[in-house]
């Protein structure tokens, strides 16, 4: 293995060195500083005679006396089932003072694309225990469903709630001991030490850590490491899902910090910037991460993704949420206005969407009336929202009795259905029962999106209406 002392330039997180042999793209590099410290890096660009190396730990301490060694392999993640319950840094090294990890194998972090022909269509329900998601924007196994939030919103609390409560009801009901187990892999990128402590306290307090693998890249860690973290996370997820038959839920927060790291590296390389200064290849880069979710025919396990991103300026036309929306199968919106009203979680269901919901709900999957209840609540809440705007102009007294019922429905929907607290775990039955309680506030004739048989079974007439009906009979 050759050692080079040919560093010619250091620019931000990048080191340029002269070489006299062909060096592979993405090859792993060790840089030994004059002080004896060994830093890891990766070849970012390779041309005749010169390579650009991105250094994971940052370039502090590197000078022209440092020696460079090329290891002849790409970056690999040591994987084993024993990773469950462990806490690792952003580049996959244990930071929890636990025993040394003995890997069963080492897998390339770039991963292999799933052959579209071999993909199995996602359609099995994952229960998060959050009514706004389970009832209105159902998550299914193998889906990628991002959470769109903004700075200062409680998206971290929602992420912790999902990580703590998520389960696969079908597996639990079957009682099959050989059925697939459920695991959560949590990848944090660029979060503060305070947020990291909150996550860890919650994981340990609730026992969720036992079925989780946590990767932590903090705000003061090098930006270059941030570009590696999600690939480490997804390599671990694919191993547990497709080789150990786990149903894996991957939560990535915050994708905005990841994209900022891409922009920083692009600027250091003096690339021609794309929209708002982000690299032109950011769409491709995000797709390489998001498309690693899914199911494979003949394999029991699945990889489901919930990436969380904070929209700069709460602007969903910003390149990060915009490109994410193109690639993923829907989005969950965390709303600042609902948050200011004290709703927990403040999920706005109207702009939210789960494109695979219709295939994962209904008879034999969740409950036969699920689709109708969801559609009817969407329609009623949307009408109530429109009427709120009208009330601001003409006042509530000018509205009809019907309109007032829709206004009451919109208020009750937010306070009873959406607002459940971050510690409450609602199963789907409870979510749908609350839905029927709310729909029963409206006259029967207004329920035009639910089948008649379900209205007869679940609609709750109040006592006064029931007496009137009995008297008429």
C-alpha cells in the first residue's frame, strides 16, 4: 500500500493530493497527520495525477507533511443483528460505551438499486398510534412518507412518538413467533446536543432503544460525515429487512441539514450551483436515498422511510421539499398555526397526503369503513375551513344551521381527532370510533362519501333525534 506525502491544497472539507496511479471513485482514504492522528476520508473526484478527498472528521490538523493512504475499497458498514439497541456516531462507530461490535459481514454503504421487476407493491398497514396519520394519511410497509415541518415546530416530538409507538398489527394479531419482527433505525443529521439528549432520554425511558439502532451526527460534527450517515442507516436497514426478515422503519432527521452539507461540499469543489445554490445533482442524490425503501418479492422484511425535513421559511416550493415531494409517496405537514393553538401533534391533514393509502386500507387490511370515514372527514373539515374564512367577513350569525354544524365539526376535528398528545398511543379502532363520533355531529344526509351500510352500523344519533324518529314511527 503506497503512502503519499503529496498534498497540494486544502479547501474547506476537501484535500487535494497528487498521485501516480489510478485511484477509484469513492475509495476510502486514511490521512495520518504530523501529530500521529489518523483521519478517514473518501475520494470525491479522481483525475489523472490528482485526487480530491473529502475528510469525514474535518481538515483541522492536516498540512503538507501529512501522509495519504488509499485502501483500495469503498466505504462499508459492519452489519449484524447485534446492532439493535446500540448508539453509533454518524459514520457508524459505537458511542454508547457498549461492547465492541463483531460484524457478521461488511456491506457497501452505496447499496444496490432494487430491480423494479422484483419490487412487491406496498399495501400492508403500519400503525403509528397517531390518528392524523393512521386515520387520514395511512402509512404502509415499504412506503416513503416524509414529514414537512419548519424551524421551531415539534417535528422531533412527532418523530419520537412514531419511533416509540409504530407497530405492524397484522404480525401481532397472527401471533406467529416466526413472523417478521419490527425494528426502528433512527438517523439524526446535524441536530443539536440538546435534541440528541432528548431523543436518547425518550428512547431509554420508553424501552424503544431495545428494538432500535441510533445513528447520531451532531451539529458540531463535520458536514462531510452528514453525507455518509443516511447511507449507513439505510445499509443497516436493508440488512435487517432483507437478510434478517425485520420490518424496518427508518426515520431520518433532518434532511435539510443533509442537503446543506451537499451544498457546502459543492461550493468547496467550485461546482456550478443549481437552484438557490444547491447542487444540480441534488434530485439524483435524494432519489438514491429515498428509493432504497420498499419490499422485495420472496423476502419477508420491508424498509419503510419517514424522512423529516424543515422547510426554510416554511416554503414548500423550496428545492428540498419540492424535490422530496417529487420522489416520495406523499407528505405529512406539521402546521405552525395548529402548533400555536397548542395541538399535539399539529398535523394539518388538508395538504397532507399518502399516495399509497387506498391500497393499504379497507376490508381485510384495516377496517371496511376506513376509506369512507377518511374521505368524509376530509370533505367536512375542508368545508369547515372554508366557512371559517367566510365567518371572518359576515360573522357566524349570518350562517345557516348546516354551516354552523360544519364549523363545529372543524373545531371538534382539531381538538378531539388531531390533538391527542405526544404520549397517547391510539389504535386504529379508537381512531375510527372518534371519527364516527365527529361525523355524527353532521346530519345523516350530509354523509355522501360513506356507504349506507356503515352509516347504519356506526352513525350515532343523539337522544333528541332518536326520540323524534321513534315518535314519527
